């Protein structure tokens, strides 16, 4: 499928995932509001099935398989959260999942895939193509490939988080921040807010070395970055926006800002010490952008996604004990 996702698709995804995905809370912290001078509403996708928003899109995609396709199974490629989401959704829906994962994926994410019944195939993210490997495995088994972001059903599933934010918020939202990698989550959010709250400014947040969305918005076309850059935000290391996600984000994103690993680490530590939340680096980039002053919140109501909580214990300990980098 190559059609662009619509708001109607997001509405239908909400129907499909109801009762399977968690309707995560929209939370608020007086301490954070006082620090930033405005209201910050945080969508805690750390409490989602598998600890990240990715379950929404994975379940919506796999639920559409025919019985014949379920027999042949699914294949996905991911550094961890999409991998776990596909494995979990596949098990719930009665099909097999093979997941192509980088060899340097956090051990907690590899273990999560296996715990949900997924079969892991490792690759070197710096010398091998996950897309090529995934396509080859899918062809070998006649399986359905479930991409991490460039799929209409995946985008629509992620957009359900936006619907929930708008239903849960008790005031108009002036701006929305979300992590932005391949663009699936923020494209889905854009569709929901375009239809239900078009006055809300939507801002993407990227790791400093993976600012491909900002570059692409400036160029007016998809621009890639060096895929060998290092970042603690393993969930946000896609080097170029998706073919299906970028047209949506190009139409709707106000801008994209970037954050350094040090700024992200500070946000992870703040989330733990002040908010009492465990958030992985890639899931904390929106909070990092606010704490680092990349986006002003003074006198505004801002919604952000805490998009995942699957952080390895060694890295987490270094961060919260002040030993990072």
C-alpha cells in the first residue's frame, strides 16, 4: 500500500485497537509548570503495551492481515520498540513474527521481543541495510513486511495517541511536541490535530545528529543525514524521513528542533527525579526540548509525548547518577 493516510484512517484505527492498546493518561506536574512558566500536558506512552507508543501502529497493521497472511507471518525491522510492538501484536493476533534488529540494540529491547514470542535476526546497522534484510526474509517466507513508519495503517495507529490527547485535555492546546524519526508518530498526530485542533502548532524534536526532518523541511524535499552518527536516542536514528510520512509532516509541521545527547540525558534524569517517571532517551526528546529552552512555553498550554520507557539499566543508572557521558 502506498496511499497517504487520512484522518478517517485514524478514526478507524481507534476502533481497531480499542480494548487492546492502553488509553494512556495525560498527566501534569506543578513542578514542571512552575519551571517553564506554562502548562505542560504529558502523554505517558511509557505505560502503553510494551512500554511505547509503537504498539498502536503495529496492532492496527497486523489486525488487518487475512487468515492466509497470518499463516505466513510478519517481518519487521527495528532497534527495539517497533520490534517489541510487532512481536506482542503478532502473538495476540495468532501469527509469527521475525524481527531484524541492530546488533547494538539495548539488551532490554532484544529481551522484550523474545519474551513476546518474536524471533530475532541481528544485523550491523552501520554496514548492512535493514530494509534489504527485512525484504529478503519476507520474500523467503511469503510474510507480510510491517515497516516501523512508512505504512498507512501504522501511521493511522500512531495517530490515535493524538485523538486521546485532544479528548483528555481540559483546555485548548497551543502547541504539541513529539519526537520525530521516520515520522510515523508525528504524521499520525498531525492528522488528528489537523482535523480536530488545526490552530495547534506541531513541532518535531530530533537528536542533533539525526536532524533529517528539519533539513528536509528547509529543502522542501526528503534529505538524509549520515547514518553512522552515534546517539543515546536509539529509537530515533532513522537517517531520512519516510516517503509516506514526509508529505503529511511537510504540510503540517511548524518546524523541527534538535537536542543533544546531554540535553536528553538531563531530561531523562529530570523525569526520574522530579516527575517520578522512567523515560528512555528517545522518548524524552520533547521534554528535553522544553527544559533546554528550545521551545518557549511561557503562558501557553503545551502537550508532549513521553513516547517510550524502554531504557537499559546500565545507561539509566549512569544518567540518573550524573555519570553521563
